[in-house]
C-alpha cells in the first residue's frame, strides 16, 4: 500500500495500481487514485478527487470539492463547501456536511440524497421514479443497504429477552428522551408467530433469506423486542453494518399485543419492519415525498394516514416496489411462464421472479403506452399519464423484474421492449413498437405501424397497412405474407420500399400497401428470402461461393442459404473459406490445382503456366496458405464483376434456408 502525502501547496498527486492512501493537506489539489481500492483525502482547499477503478473512499474536507469515484463501489463525502459529485453508477454512496451541492448523474435510476440541492442528469440518464425515491432513506444511496446482506442475501433475526449489550456500549439506550430499555422484553409466542409469518411472506416478495439467530450482537440482524415507550411509539433503526442496525422496538400496548391481522398492531409491525429494511416515511426529506393522494396506507404502509382496511401483515404496492428496488424480486415466487393482464381502470404494478413472461393488454378499452423496461411509467389514452402512479390505468414494472413478451390492445398503442429477446404483438390501429436491445420479434397487424427493432438481430412483421420498419444495428429481417412475385421492390441507399401487388388488380385492397424499410438487411417472403447486406454476412458468403462456383452460384438459393447460415451463426470467414476448399476442390490439393480452379472459375479460360507456377508455388512452399489464396480470389475485382456485386445491392440475393 502506497501512502502519498502532499506538501500543503496546490499539487497533483497520482496513485499507482495498488491500494493507495493519498492526502492532499492544504492547497487546491488534484488527487487521482488510479486502479485499486484507494483512500483520497483532499483536506483544506478546493480539491478534485478522482477514484478511478476500484472501491474507493473520497473525502473532500473543507472547500468546494469535486468528487468522482469512477468504477467500483465508492464512498463520496464532500464535507463542508459547495461540492460537486459525479454519479456514474448505482454504487456511488454520497455523504455531505453542508453547502450548496451538485450531483451530475450519468446513470439511470440512481438515488440522489435529498441533501443534494442541485441535480443534473446527463447522457440520457433517467431519474429514479418518484414513488421509489419517496420511500428511500438518504443513507441507502449507492446501493448501500442492498449490499449489506452480501452475496448470500441473508438477514438474520432474533427475539432477545434482554437488552443487547451493544445498546449500552454504544450509548444507544435512549432515543432522545425516550428510554429504549424500559420494560424491554421478548415478544410473546403469538407476536413471534405473526412476525415469522410476515418474514416468510416477504421472502416471496424480495430476494432476501431470513435466518434465525440467538446472537443479536452482529451486523445484518433484526433484533425485535417489546418496550414501554413513554411517548407511545414503536421504533426501528435503518440498516447499517453495525449490530444496532435494523433493530425494532415495539411499544407495549393493547393494540400491539398480538400483531394479528385486523388489529392495529399488524400495521405497526409492518411499518417498523419497513424501516428496518431501509424504507422511510413518505412525507420526509423533501423533495423525495409522495403526493397526498399516494401518502396513504392503501399504497404504502410507511404512511401515517392509516385505515383499518390496511391492518394487515403485508406491505402495500409502493412498499413492494421500493423494497424490490433495494433487494430485487424474490426468486422463490412467480418463477413460471406467467401472463399478467393489464387493467384498464386501476393501477398496474408488475413484478416477477423468473420464467418467460407476458404482459397482455388485449382487453384494454383504449390505447396503451407500455414499457417492458422496469422503472418506467406507462398509461392508457383514456386516463392519460397521471401525475401519480397509483391513478387508474397507470402501469409500471418493478425494478429487477424481467418480462419478455408484450401483447398490445386493439387500438393505436406505443409498446416498448427492453434488453431481453422480446416478442411484441401490436393489435389493430397505428402502433409504434420499439424492441430496444436484444434479438426481438415485432409484429404489427392492420394499420400503418412503426416497428423499430433497435440493436440486435430483429424480426419485423408489419402486417397489413403501410408500415415503417427500422432494423437498427444488427442483421434484421422483414417478414411479408406474400410471394416475392407479388410485390415490387425499390432500393435507395439503405432504404427499401416494398409495395404489395406486383401486378395488382385495380380494386385490390393490397395495391396501396407499402412498407418502407430502413437498416433492414433481409427480406422473407412465402417462397424465398432476399439478402441485401452485401457489406456484411451476405456479401462475404456470396464472394466465397462465387470464387469457387462462379456466377452460377447465384442460381442455387439453397446453397447460398447454407453458406449464409454458417456465417450468420458465427462461423469465421476463414473457416467458411476452408469449408469451400474442402467442398469444391480438395483439402489436400496442391497449389497448382487450386490456382487452376480459381482462374478457370473467374475467367472461363485455361490457366497460364506462369500464373499457375507462381501462385501455386507460393502455396506449396507455405508462403501463402490455401485459405489466404482463397481470400485473395474472393475479393478480386474479376470475382465481383462476374456476379455483378454492385448491382446486387439493388435487387438482393435470393436464398432459402433449410
């Protein structure tokens, strides 16, 4: 471990690749930790602290400091002054001691503590949804709470009969004027049973395992007991790495005597457990608060606005969403191939634990906007996008939930996929469908639809109507219900226009259907396929076949489809050349035989002896491999001219897949 200490003047101090400790002292310093798990302390002055790769701790001290943790799990403490924090991932844990501070956020869904006065989102970053942020304790920033249970995702619990010793050693026997050890006693058997039922149910909601222990004096342990509260209130501590974290103190009262569902005690114990797991009150820490219409126990058990309807041993929808942001959804429940029906006139909170799942909005009475990405706010056109997620028709997928498939309504929808391999079906109407990342299959129906595959190798089926199909990055395929001869194709640059009705009757309803394709490399018809990616896989496969089989290679769509399929499935270009050598010549053929085959194929003439001797000799002497020679031939101008390589860009290459 290197220790680097400044001189007290303004200077730049740079660490190495190990775990460094760098102290700037006085002056306006720049401290760069580099790789490794570094500790950077700016001291006095306006300092710039750069953590670099690794799990770093940055402490600005006094002055207006800039803190940039870089990659890794970082702790950023600006201290006094007007500090600037660069938040680049969800693992930047922010502390601050005062001043007018700024966070520049380049990652989506980061919790920015309420004590940061100015927040700038850059590079397309999306803020954490209000209904999550309003229940997040400031101390949970940087995934701090979710990191405490470790890779095992285990939280312990215990029912102590006596006050744990750490309450005394840490001087935590009181909360203000309230004595926390007055009447301290173990929960009754009924209370314990109900609390265990609550924990068991939570294990089916969040990805946490609760394990009983007899030792409260350890981190990640919920010690729950009764006490006599002078103010009549139950209490709980937020999670921390210390034994005191997540402890629950239930006030001895008639209401709390059993925690049975239907009694107020069931609401209270759920509320306090919410604190122990990291949730706060929805009315605290502006600007992270809920609107009044959401600040009800109907939506969050962390609210003080309770009704007997919520006297239950269960969290409400917003609590579940917030807890799943912290810990992820349970892997023990909803693990099959599930279908979730969109409800038109009530809010929709979707979460899932695994499997291949579907959102079905077929029965919606109006058009819907639905995102398969978690943390987004969907809605329907009748109720619109409301200011609160709990309003009728609103839709969201909880954090950590992965949904693969989506079925739209019979209206003009906006349907957005995610990073998975999505299958999205639009209904009637003019729909907008975006696949996002992944190899997606997007389907229109009637109506003039927009299908945008996004990155990945996508399959786009516009259906009836005049559709716009955008492939995006990857090798994308547009699917048509007609034979090739029933459409006309016009190619301009990377745009392909396919008009239904090669020779349409005047009264044909399909005569006016026209699909416009952009960045789409392949077309699939009922009888054959066309490849237009001459600068990609199709061009590579074609050049290889033409070099070995001549221009007549174009006359065998099945053979071309075979070679194209090889390279589409990841076969290296050199391996494809070797396959052609083995197929058309012989793997053991001498150089002269190879040269003769290529020359005759490209020119139709007898090979001159000097050509055969020179190039064949290079192969025989291992100065040029058989594959290298084949590559030269495949890229030769004669080979490209023989097959009208440039002209094929406007007609495509026919192929058939077995």
